[in-house]
């Protein structure tokens, strides 16, 4: 995974933090960039938007590279790594209508585990399931 390319633009009172290679990071993690964007927005309590034309994540507010790096690491721990073997070989399965609607399926050890149903990102993932490759949304909006 490439390290986040973080740039801070001082536009307005709060500024903007741009993760220029957000799409590349998400692709390496085999997750849609929208998931990483939402996770970072929730983690910072800030507005977050994904720009598919640029492949960049825009966060409202000025944040250091260390803060962004730690958010990406936390996303990897919670939404990419297998809970049993610790390898990043999981794929996401969405089962609508169940309390544990987001399931991580590990291709390395065969373990299946559920995402925290109370996590804010779980609702977003349930409403916007990933495509078969795991790199985009099923709805087709890249």
C-alpha cells in the first residue's frame, strides 16, 4: 500500500486536507474508495468527499499526515485484516436484512466474521455493497 499523499489547502477558515492517492490506497486494500472516505470522515467528525476524476479524498479541515496515516491504519485493522489470521485477504459480503449484515470472508484461512453492526460505516456498506472485485460500488458509481 502506498503511503497517503497528504496536502493541506488553506482555503476558508478551516482549510481542506487532500489525500491525493486515496483511490490507489483503496485499490491496494481491495475496498471501494468511498468506504475509506466515509471512514475517515466519521473518524475525524468532518465532511469527507471522494473525487473519482482525481482519485482523491477531500477532508474538510486541516489535518497532519500523521493523523491521516493513523486513520488509514485503523481502517485497515477494522475493515481489511482477517480477525483470525491477521492477513489482508478478506472480501466483504453484504447480507441485507440481517443484524450482522456485513461479513468478512478470509481467502487465506477461510474464517468468516461480522463487522460491528453499530459501526457507522456498516450502514453505509450495507446500503452501498461492493462490486465483485471489491474495488468499487455495486451501483456502478465510481
